[in-house]
């Protein structure tokens, strides 16, 4: 029987994963809170102490640091002498290590954190097991992210848990432990940057880096310009998160944490033109994020506009020569990798909130046409573009989009009709290929009725209201195609 050690701080999905492992004849060993969570869910699990024949000591500081654990993990199964030594010491092989670490980053994100709190959240046994198992990836499967649980189970069932896949998991482990160690160094080193001020001049502010990853704002390489401000950092992070969602060349313009124009194209120059045309007024003094190299031609266009920050994966030398003629414009070079493991923190009085970033997507095949009229191909393309943008717009949010750009955005309104009015009034065009996108469902049919009066012929929205049928009936009355996604994208 194969053996797995499971010891996780983030218990999301771990019960279902553990149940699946037991059904696949894995024997499970665990520690502390993870063991209790599994036992409460009636999952058969043994204590790691049964492997080590040694109790947890020092309030759990020492529990997995034992040859019975690390010998079983590190043994090279291609070396008979390793297996003989295990046998002599009555040590069993460990086939899988499932670990995520004490929440150090979350702990130190609290402005009131003490040094003692930080020290207690420095994981020792977890990284040691992860590094041991990752080193021995040829024989051991190492899982650090809950997002990998489902694929691991599927691969076990299909006998595809091969060395190549285990190597990909190994890379994730060392990326994770590298970021973890960097966060520890940053905290104790005092790796924070005083900013000129916060959102307003009367507010003091600082930028605390808990990661140096090149795909983050904190790890960006600033090529030119004055220091980033508090608002620059927030807007740049918002623009970066959105532009990363596009595989095709894309450009995103952001003002005050809302996109004011999003465009795609066959090349980055066309994508930027479409984003600029979407709202050439609001882009003034904005943040631009691009997911392709900035060329000389594009740089000449950008140079003619007042911009605070330009973000891209790379800038041509000729582009830099042009853009750096302006002393203050910030140029940031950033890796466009998407990290679905990222969390976001929001402070409130007396504490803070933590959640996964809203990187979840729904495929066209998962969406449902609920009206008599089906969307055209052009309308589908517009819907899929707009549905990528809507999570980045403050709620209540309504977007109008065609298949190459946003054409109207209504953001942050207290009611959905108000957001729709703003989007419709600011629309650069409305025709049969322009669709309406809503971040939340329609509680009443009034938004659909308003859309019909302005000539909108297709709408995409989450669905799920007890009055969905009223909106569907209104859409059918006016010959509007309506698609529901089953997923909302609120942004407060």
C-alpha cells in the first residue's frame, strides 16, 4: 500500500483529496490540525508519530524531523543499498508528500504583527519535507498547491502520474519555498519602501514586499521614471492582472482601479489603438499594460499621450530611446505569467481579509443560452472578451463590448440600471455586434428593458436570480440573445 503524508495549513479541498487517495489504496499519515480535520470527515488517517514512534514535542515544533520520515521520502529506489538500509531500520517508503506552509505572508501582512508572531509562523518541518520530496521527484509526488489536487487524482486513476509531471510539481515546490524564504528575509530585514504619501497627501504610506517574483508588481523591473506612488502601484497591479488574461495581443488602460479601455488585435499596436479608441478621454494620465513587447512604432504613439506608467514584458531599445525622453514616465518590465495561487489581502479596522484572486474562468461550452435567439459568432466573441474584463471593473458593473474592444464601461454604481446608463451613454458605438456584460445577475428586468431601448441585441450575465425568468422574457420580447455563465464577478 502506498503511503502519503498530508500536513497543510490551507485546508481547502484537502478532505475530498484525502478521501480520493484512500479510495485509491493510499495509506494516509498526518499531523495536528490536518489530522483532526480528516478524522472529523471520517477519513482514515494515522498520526505521523506512528511512523516515527516518537511523539510531537515543543508545541509541535518537532514532529516530522525524523529519519523515519525523511528516510522514507529521500530513498533512491534505484539503489538497492538505500532500500536495504530502510529495511534494516524498519522504515517504510513514502510515495507522496502533500504540504503547504504556515501562513507567514498572511501573518506579516497584518500591520500589528509582532516579531514573536512572525517567528512562530516560520515553518521548519514543512519546507524540509517539501524540499526532500521535491529533490526525489523521480520517485515521490510532491503537492504544495490545492489547485493540483484534482489533476493528481485523475493521473493516478489513469496511471499517468509519471516522472515528467512529478518534475513539474517539483518546480512549483521550489518556487513556493523560494517565495516563502524571501518573505521571511524581507520581514526581518525590513524590506519596505516609504512612499511619498498614500491615496491622498495627508496619508502616509509604505510598500512592503512579500515576494520578489518577476510576475508581480513587487518584482517588476523599473527601467525608467520617478518612484511609483501608492496609487500607481494599485492601478498598475489592476492593469497587470487584467492584461495577463489575454492570449492574443492585448492592451489595457486603467484609471482609479477601473479599466477605461481594453483592446485586442493581431498585433500590439492594433490592440493599443483599440484600447485608446475605447475611451480616448479617460486614458489621459492613466496606466497602460501590454502583453507584448513595446515596439518603436508603439512607443511613438505612447509618447504622444500623457501616461503615468507603461507595463510590458519587454521594451525594444528603440522604444526605450523614445519613451525615456519623458523624465517622469514609469516603465515597468514584468513577466506575464499567471499565478493562480496568489491571494489578496484587504485591511479592515481590527483585522484583514484574505481571498484567492478572481482568476477563475468559464468556458463558452459551460455557458448557457437561455433565450429563443442564439448569439451570432461576432456576439459570442464580444461576450468572451467582455467576460474577461468584467472581474476588473468595480461593482455594480456593466460593460459594452464588441469583438475587439470595450466600447462603454459603467463602474461602481449602487444599482445595476445606473451602471448600465453610464455604459450606454458613454458608448462609442452601439450596433448588432455590441453586447452587454453584467458582473452580477439581474434582480429585475429593468436593465434588459433599458438595453433594448438602446439597440443592444445580446447580453451575458451570471444568472441565478429568483426573477431570472422575468429578464429572459423581456429579452425574448425584444429579440435579445441572453447567455448565463453561472459565475459572478463582483469587485468591491
